[in-house]
C-alpha cells in the first residue's frame, strides 16, 4: 500500500466521519470546552442602559459652553439611579456603571474638575458624549453572540452569564476507548525488568484527549495476544465512538492490532507520508471509528495531534478550523530527505523583529523529551531536502493538546 500524503489523509477521514447530533443542555458551570449545538442570540442589549464609564460628574455638554460653575444636584451610584429632575446648568456626581440620569449626555472625569462650595469648574477641555457607554453599543437585542459549532472558552461563559443565560445546548462528549499493546511494556510504578520499557503512550494520549474534552475509556495495557486484543476491540465497538490504539499497526511479527482491526472492521488506509508517524491506520468498526497510532511515543503524539485531532473536533460537532501556520527563519541547519513531510520539533521566538526557530533535541521518534522542550512543529514539505541556516520554514505552534 502506497503512502498517503498528510493532507489527503486528513481530508479522507473528515469526509468519512460525520458530526455527532446528540444534544444535551448543561449549566454554565459545566459548559467549559463543550461545543455549542445552536447559535446563541442575545435576548437583551448590552449595556442595558446608558451609563458612566468613569467616576466623575454627569452633565449637559451645552451647559459647559455657557456656565463657568455647575452646581451638584445629587449623586448617581451603580445600582442606585438618580431619578429626580435635574435643573438646567446643574450636574450629578456619578460612579462607574451608574445609570446616566435622564437629560444628561456627557461625563467628565473627577480628575478634570475643581470642586468649590458652589459646584464644579472644569479644568480641562471635554467633548460631547465623553465617557458615556450607550445602551446596546456592545450587543444589540437579537444579535448572534456565539455560533453553533463553537467550543466554549472561559470568556464565553462570562459573556453568556452577562446575557442572563444560565444553561446552554451542547453536543454530547465523544467517548474514546484507548489501549496500548506490547509485551515489552510495563505499567509505571512497577519494577522494570531487563529488556522492557514503561508504557508512556497511554498516559500522554489520555492527557491529550482530556485537553480536547473527550471522555476516555481506558482499556489498559494489552499483551501481544490476539484473543485479548480482539476482546478489547469488541468492547470499544460497543461502548465508544472511537478507538485509539498505540502500537500494533506496523509490520512486525507480533503486530496483531492491524490484523484484528481488518478482521473485525474495515481499514480505510494504512501508512501516511509523514515523519514521525508513517505506520498509521484509520478505519471503522461499525459505528466506531478507529485510529491506529504508531508505537514510538513521538510518532503517537504527532499523529494524534496532527491527523486525529481535526477528525475528533468534527465528530464533536465543532466547526472545522485549520492549524495556525507561521513562517520563521531557521537558526540551525536541519537534516531532511525528500519523500515524506517531516514535522520536526522546534522552539520559536521573536528575535530582532522576526520569528526565528531551531530544532529541539534529537529528532528521533522515540525521544519524547524533545516534545516537552518544544513549542512548535517545524513543518517541512514532503519534497523538501535539507534546510540550511537562514532559510525560511513553516512552523505550526503547539496548541492546547500539547500544553
């Protein structure tokens, strides 16, 4: 089977995985990182009334053109409006957020006046309408404030609360079943026998999925034993929306996962033209989709992030987005052979008015520490060869799944 280009692989998966349609209503305290199932329209205007943006004095601008001193008629406080008639040529002391008294049109900051026994005298030039927040200037009644398919962020919850919305319709969370395979793997915390390594993939995969607000069904660390793997696949097919496995999709003698996935479901493609991460499998098990990640930890992280993440976001009902791509100057040479897209781990920063990037650590797919020290991928095109010092490269900054 030939290697599939990275973007072709993503496009093929997005075309085959539909968005979930099941909805539920949750309170704001449960809504962080959930995906909206409908547009949110404001049922009120924000601000709800004309109010002061400063502590100072509310007045009629025209009065400042004819009078030197403006007597103070009263006080308007936030939550306590001043509702008495205001004589011509008078002002009202006002605090930030207080309702602008009827008939007044301008607020002067307290630092711009001199107070006398008779009233206030302006000490600086002012303009009509200064420091007045008009009703509806932020949000109008009926305005769409959040869109269907939007993942709710922290500020969104404050915005919803400011509109008096206490519950929102969202799509249900994706459930992902996860397992690792390999007789050489040992759970963390146990004594490590000679010739074995600790199972790190399952933990980093689960952490990345939690960053994406995915419910995780941990099927554990499985031995290279076909019947055990077969049973776990059957469990995932019954209980999860997606199955994400680590290792077992290569061509090794004991790589049973790919064989069993093909037996119990359908593999749509296998092998992607990317480094790290060539042995990647995608397919379906009835209504459950599976993603077979490589066994090397960096390759597992990169394929989950770059290939699987867009599909999970679409499945969750989120509007599709593209990863932010920037250009930067390479401050070190990089090895690269034409043939596969290479996502080297790098560290970028602003220097001398331009973005600069350097590769971080060894670029082996087995060295996870390099990902921890990096803040971006250096995305080198499939046809590209070695990168020389000073050349321009494309970088993809890490987002929430890796932070």
